């Protein structure tokens, strides 16, 4: 565990702590927490790299647009190169967003399934109300994600 925490602090951890069904609750909760931190760190690094590349591409595109060159062929080539880099970064950002949508959808789907199992056990009172509310919220999140991803897929089809 200490090795994984050290990797989390100073490296990009690739391995995850396994979740053992019959283990003590606090061990599994710690494993889940460390895995979640590693996932968040990985996502942050991916977003940071993409944003840095996007800013760099925008600066190059702006420089290409403001540079007055006597050689129009060279200016056109620089502009095309800058536009291509910016386009590639935008595609990478869209891919990151798509991965996040998929992850959120998977997690909310898991919530819906687990709350259904809990409701099958016939809880009563506030417990039943809370489980029903959680399930309803997860369904709403899935609906919003479907709307957003549908709009994005329609935009891609138009291009």
C-alpha cells in the first residue's frame, strides 16, 4: 500500500489495488480511495497536457495570422500547419470528453443496478425514499449524458 501511495505522489501509477469481496471493509474502502485518486490524477494530467497543447496551437495560429510575410506561400504553409495542430488538439479534447461521458454513464448505470437490487430487498421508510431518490438522480444524469452525447454525435455527422 505504501509503495502505491508513493507512486501516486511522485509517479503515474499504472497498477490498481484489487478489491477483495471478503476483505475487511476499511481495506476495500482504502483500496477504492487510492484507485480513485490515481484515476483523478491520470485524468488531470491528460487534461493538463491537452490544454497546454491547445494553448500552444492557438498561440501558433495567432502568430501565423498576425505575421505579415512577403512570401505568401510560406505564410499559407505556416497557417495550415497551425490549423492542423489546433484541429488535432481539439480532436484529443473531444476524445477525453467522450471517455469521461462513458465513465460517468458506466458509474450511473452501476448506481441504477445497485439501487434496484436494494429496492428488491423491500426496505421501508426513509431508507426506501433515499434509495429511490438516488436511483432517480442516477437516471437523470444518464438522460443528460445521452442528450449531450447525442448533440455531439450530430455535430460530428454534420462535419
